[in-house]
């Protein structure tokens, strides 16, 4: 692939991502964040296996930033026990990723991937009517 073609593909990807964010509802945005974190975790795992420690660290830092964004989006005053539990779980995931990064351990990456996949499954299962009702309350 030529550099020109690669640049065009990167530009398209960027526009598609930003378009999805601009047009996305809050429910979809959370799914996009989780998907982005899962994608970066998979890439970091590959970097760890190849010994590309610098790229692994950069990807894990981006993943921690995404999880921090998910955590910051919680409404602890209205979300009750669910929001509090998610806050604690996101905090745990951030700490596990920092530890896995410093110790070069894939087990921590696998654990966080599993937790994010569980959250994603539950979030994706929220019925459309409930999502629309919640969006009207925002």
C-alpha cells in the first residue's frame, strides 16, 4: 500500500470515528468508548507478546484514559449503587492496567478485557425504549 493510500485510509477512519461521535446518542458513545478500550487492550497484548514495550505502554495509557472518561461520565448522585459499583470497578481496572504495564503481565490485560466485555454486554442489552427514556431525562 502506498503512503498516499495509507493516509487516505487513516483520514477516512478519523472522519468515520468523529462522525460516529457527533451523531451518537449517549448510549452509543459509551459502547464506542468500551470498544475503543477493548481494541487498545488487544493491541497492547500483541505488543507485549512481541516485546514492543514502548508501544504497549502507550496503548495502555490510552486505555486508562478511556476508562477514566467512562468513570467521569458516571452520575454518582443519581446513579445509586450501580454508579458507585461501576466507579469502584473502573478504579480497579485502572489500577490493574497500571500494574500490568509496570510488571509486563498479560493476566491483568485479560482480566480487564473480561470485565469490559461483561459491562459491554450488559450495556448493549439495555432495551431501546429504556435508552430513549433515559436520554429524554438528560
